[in-house]
C-alpha cells in the first residue's frame, strides 16, 4: 500500500509499509495553522484511521519550523465573527487534538525549529516526540492576550500541572534539553540524525503486533485519570473563543502584527 495526497495546507503520503507521513505545509508562515489546516488534518486523520493497513503515523513540519502555532491573522479575523462561529472554530481545534490523541496506531512527532502555542498540543497528543537540538518550545498565548485552552489537557498530562503552571504563566522559551527534562519530548537528536532515528522508530513499530499495539494504546487511554470528554472540550473551546475576541486578546494580536508592545506592558 503506497499513496500520497496533498491539500492546500498539508502533505500526506502512506509508504509501502503502511506508515503515514503527514507534513504541515505552510512554510511561508512557519506552518502556523488556520481553519483550513485544522479541517484538512481532521479529514486526513479520519481517512487514515479507516485504512486497514496503516501501521503508524509520523508528523513533521515542512521547512525550518515544526509550527508557530495558530495563525495570528486567522485568530485576529475571528473578532468579526459571531460567538457561535468562534466557538465552532475553537471546537474544531479541540476535535483535531482529540483525533490525533486517539489515532488508533502509534504516532511520532518530529520537531525542528520552533513549536509554539497550539503546536505543543499536537506534540503532546503524539505517543512519541523527538526534537532536533535547535528546537524551541513556548506556551506563548499569554504574550498575545490569549489562553492555551484547548491544548491544556494534553500539555498538563504530558508534563504535569506544576510545570504547566510555570510555563503557561510565564511564556518562557524552552530549549530542547529542557523539553526533554520536562518529558515534553522523549529524545533530542542532531539534525543530520533525523532520518535515521525516524527509520529506527518505523522499523521498531513494524516488528510489533498491530492489533496488540492498538489495544495497548486504548488501554492507556482507559487508565488515564483525566478524560477529555465533551464537557471539557466545550469548556476549553468556549474559553479560547471568548478570549480571542476580547479587547485584551485583540490588543495582543494587533500588537504582535504591528511589532509593538501591547498596552499592558510596563
């Protein structure tokens, strides 16, 4: 089984061994995601999950960066939309995270360059995450007057509430070594090792029983204390939808685009 399909914002191919490779494909904006990318990722994940011969998934970012998180222009444009449109829009991101988190086969995130804001949610939803030495991470939302609402359950699960509170409330830059210490990622690699490490992961996955892997992944989900259910998805979606159209949220987004300090900076 081998196939490929490209959309406007992502590239996807399935190799002959049944490993799917999804690349975020907006390199001109550091692979920042907008509503189109979110929708295309949801459809692609649903399609891949329905294929009988899929064995695993590798998620990467095209070009110099994994992803800068949510597209600032897209977020700012939502101020003119209704409350219902904003909530639906935010719920789509929550749905994407849930689908990646519950993808029935092993998943690997390969991080290079920056991974900011919502990109951390994608990383935390993958079963394994590796990062090149140059990778930088940041929960950047509060710098923009926003809240990392939809990704919060996954980040908290990955690095714990104590560390999440520190980095969510400080927007500190996290280098790859610190990300490893936090267990945000599992391995730091040299850039020239990337292909070799990915191939080793793929080779390992292909030696393991597919149904047992799927059941083991489902078992981990059942054993978790925090369930990202409908009410929690609605709460996080409504929260970010409300915040990003607020005066503070719009001031933060405008300040970023205008390359000036927001009005709360002293």
